[in-house]
């Protein structure tokens, strides 16, 4: 009986060791999130319409929680041991909604998945969202979003906008690179929010 028990314990120890050696069995990736924009121009208009923000369209290479980097124009890689808290397009959608809310100038804004009856829909295309290395120094974070504002229920595009920002990291450390992502995306979000709130008046 003791022999069988001992054999089982040895087997369990060996199995545990094998699990630890399986691919991907290392430490869990550290999760990072970015922040919504909260400061805007004082002359931003207050609008009486409701907005739905769709999940940005993106290439498969960016439609992931992995944090993208590029060392050459035609290549894309990812930082090891680090992830966004959500897939990048979903994270950007969340930050767009929160950034609109933080203006205090819009009646209601929500994700597409809610039952909000929208007057306008914001469609975006996440074209660039990576840290770019060109030498030995810190990378430059490149963010580009193309946006379209669609009037409902006609589904008519009333305005288009492109927001492109580059911010160089203070160092090659990951935390400084994440900070540059936050700054670059924050500037892009601010410009899209301010554009969207005035676009209907300019289009009429």
C-alpha cells in the first residue's frame, strides 16, 4: 500500500514538472491598459444627439492583445511577456467611448452592442498601432486612425477624418514605450472626439 502511494506521489511530481516545461508554461504576461482623454478645448460645443462607437476595423496583425513593434518597414513583431488588457481594437473602442463621455458635451455615447438608438455612428479604422525601431535608440510609437461619421438612419457618411500621431519613447524600457503609446493614442483620440462633435454642424 505504501509502495503504491509513494509511486503515485512520484508520478504527480513528474507530471507537474512536465506541465511546467510545456510551451507557454512560463510566467503570465503582464497586462497593460491605456487611458482615455479628459482635457479638451473650452469652446467645444454641447450637442443634443446620441452616438454609437463601433469596434475599429484593423488588420489581423493588430487585432490582438499583443503589443506590436516593427524593426523594418515590412515586418511586425510583438513584445514578449506583455499584453494589452484587451484586443487592441476593443481597447481603442472603450477609450473612445470614455473620451467622449469625459467631454461632458454629448447626450449619450455607447458601444454598438448596446440598445442605444443612435443619431450618428462613428466607424474607425486602426491602421497603425506599433512601436517602430530605426536604430539603437528608443522607438517611436506610431498611431493612425481613420474615422467616418455616419448619419442614421440614412447611413450616410457626412464627414471623414484621419488622425496620425508619433511619439518617441523616453527610453527603451517597456514602461516608457507604453507611456508613449498612451500619449500618442491620447492625442489621436482627442482630435477625433473634437472633430466628431463639430462635424454635423459643418456638414449641414
